[in-house]
């Protein structure tokens, strides 16, 4: 079993900043891509940013230049620094990780429960 836990959400005014963190633990041999998705009310879940184990990043066009994703491979953590927040960024943010299980080296993909980010205008 792999556990994924997010933290750092909250309420912020437009133009402000928040930092989300996510830690993966449990039956992990290695982690490949880690990332963040968000889901606004009534909308589908969308990719925000991803980062590979080698540090290659990918961002949604809507957050480029405002959000920065980073990871600590030794701690199995991934962070999302969100600056210049806009009301359109309001959503539940989910952490997603994939990799191999320690017990049998099978590949897995796991999601956290999500953390709410609300940006007031």
C-alpha cells in the first residue's frame, strides 16, 4: 500500500501565494513522475504540473510563469509553489505519484485525498 498525503491548502487573496506539499510513503521501491492536478466544482480534473525523477517539469499553460513544482527524491516529497494566484485557480488540488512497489516491483499510481485552495478576488 502506498499512501499519498497533501498539505498546504487554504484561503488566499488574489495575487497571493500558497505552497502545497505532498509526501508519499509505504510500499515504495522508487518513484517516477510526481505531479499535481486540480478539479474545480463542476469541472473535470486537470493537470497542473508534473516532475520526473530526473527533474524534468511540465506545466499547464494556465500556470506557466506563476507555479513552480519541485521534489525531494530522498524524502519522497513534491511541492507546488503557487504565486500570483487568481480566482480561476480555486479548486481541490490532488497529488499524484507513480512508481514501483517495493514488495514485487510492480508499477503503481496513487492519488492523495486532495487539499482545497480558494482564491478570493
